[in-house]
């Protein structure tokens, strides 16, 4: 049998049922492994490897790519995801291989994060929690992408579980290591997100006497410092200091402050990967109902947790989810569904606990009805998630194929590496073309107009504008070419010339 943590040590009055009643440790791990494996297969089947890389992905991948020069790395970004993909991108430009690598890693990460909780929650709850999180369209969509948010979610889930285990058993060295490594993973990917997620953990271990464990505080703090060290050092080397980097990051994100973005997040649920500005109608009720049900089911999970004598475990998950959600719901003026991935991962366990109890709690006569209702609800939810996923993948693939076609046209016009691009969507198109991207304004500003004019005399250079847009003054006499919805203004004196 699986050894159960004593809930009294984590704030509950007396022990509850074993977390994997009737299951051996091997059987418990098998169920979690099956969920993780299904998640990996789902990504490989539904997120087409031919989808290409997105805008932010090209920035992260270009830092360690043998295919294209490094794009400008703005202040809010961290290099964790770049290092995670380096084993592939440092020698291969294959997007297909990169997707497979990330899908395998994301499945392994989900398994390890769920496994941490085996001594706290029953295996059916954990398996269902993993399935609920892994079948959200946003999880499947971003799992195999070179983006940091999924990994913050995995780190958050693992860190909270290891924290509970280390607090309950001061001799559990594996849990202490887990706290440090999970915190480091989050800070490695997004340092500010790591701070928000761990606020409740830090508050408990510092302010509440019964939760004080000096070694636990050291492990948590050391993990955060280790993960964020490179980001902080880089702040002083390249951004004018830590406070300046934080200030620049706030400015790039529109100025962090009291800004209610709940409606923006709601509009993004229909498959808008970036909702900035977030205008337009809210998706249908069929698409958004799960989002409203999520906090209600999580609260119901807390009610059942009180009865099952694991109140503290569920409260900790809810507290970490609340602090993780706060900046993205109330401090930023736009939305992207990936921002809330850590919240969904943390709430998955309380929600799964509620659903398991709803099925198991009714009297025998009512139990079949409860099972049918929950099953129908989950089936409908799953169908909606995969409809949104399919539409999002299709729309994204079309956009990325347009970038690839523009890159091919640029090569035909003589804009080949080494080359530079500036203007509308220059960052991703430059990556596809193997060029550098430069800008004189905006969050990616890294040059001046005078520098561009000088560079255009010595290497292939192009300015990208929309069909109705105007190029900068220095490019108004350059030959222009139209492809799709863009106009390409190519420097006439650059080496290369149109291909014959």
C-alpha cells in the first residue's frame, strides 16, 4: 500500500482514507503514466508539427538556433525555454523534431508533477485531475510549443505538492529537493510568475508557527534564487539594472497596475492566442461555461476536502491558484489564454476531487444518475475543447504558412542571409528567412534609422508594411513588391539582387 501523509501535520484533525486505496504503488503510477502518455500522443496527433513556429517562439528559439540570428530579447522574457529547446534547435531547424521533443518532455513533466501528490490525494482524483488539465485546448496547444507558461504550470503543481510533503515529514529529503527544483523551474521560465505562485508558500513558512521549517524555507528561497539568477545578472549586464528591467517589462506590457482583464481572458477562450487589444464578442456559452464552472467546482472540492480531512492541502492549491491568477486578471491590460495555465493546473486537483465525490457520494439508487450526468458534462466539455483546438491550430497554421511564403519571396528578391528586416511582423518573418530583425520603436527597438540606412548599403535589407501602410522616409523610394497582405520594400543597393 502507498504510505499516506498524516493530514494532522498539514492542518487536518485526523487521517482520512489512503490516497490510493486498493492500489499498489506500481498500479497508482501506471494510471498517472497512462494519462501523461495520452497527453503526449494527443499533442502529436492534434497540434500539427507543420504548424510552424509562432512569433514568441521564434524569439525564444532564435537565441539558440543554428538557423537564424538571435532576435531582440525584450525585458520581460527569460531564457529558460530557450535552454530547454537548445538540445534540438542548436543543431536542427526541424520544427517537427522540436514538437516531438517538447511533447515528450511535457508528458514527462505532467507525470512527475502528478506523482508528487500520491501521498495526499487518491489516485483516481489525480488521474482525473491530470486528464482534465491535459484535455484543455490551451494545454494541448501549448504543451509542444517553445513557450514558458506550461512549464510554470508544471512547476507550480509540483512545488505545492513537494511543499506539503516536506512540511509534513521533515526527513523527506526528496520533497525538499522537489521544492527547490520546482521553484527553480518556474523562476527559470518566468521569474515574476514564480514569485506570485509561491507567495502563499512563503507566507506560510515565514508567518505561521506550525508551518515553520527552516530547511523548507531555505529550499524554496534557494530554488527561486537559482532559477532567477541568470535573469537578474542579465538585468545588470544588458538592461541597466534589476529595477530598470522590471520597469521596462511593465512598460512593454502596457504598464502594470489595476486593470481588470477578466473580460479579456473570457474573450480569449474561443482560441485567440493573443487578445491585444481585446475587442470583439465573447465566445458562445458552450465555449465559456467551463470557465465559470471552474471556481464553483474548486470551492465544492474544498467542501469535500474538509469532510475527507485534507483541508490544508486543498486550501494551499486554491491559494496558489489565486495568487497566480491575480496579476493576469487584475493587473494587465490584455489577455492570452496561456497566462492562466498555472491556475488551471493547480485547480485541476480540487475540481477532480469534487467530481469524484459527486459520483461516489450519492446513495446507491442515485449513483447511476450522478455518473451519467458527470459523464455527459465531461463529454460535452471535451467536444468543445477539441473544436476550439482544431480551429486554433488551423488558423495558426495558415498564418505561419503566410510567413514562410513571404520569406521565400524575400529570398527570390535577393534578401538572403546575412540580411535584415524591419517593419510589420518583421520578427517572425526574419526568423523564417534566416535574417536579423531590427526596429526603431516599440518593445523590440534596438536600432536607429541612420543605422538602418548604413546597413542597407552593405547587406540585403527590406522593410515590411501592410498594404495600406507607408514605409519610413528612407525606404519610400525603394522598389516595392506585394505578397499576401504585405508590401515588401527592398533596398536597391544591397548585394544579392533578385534571383534569376
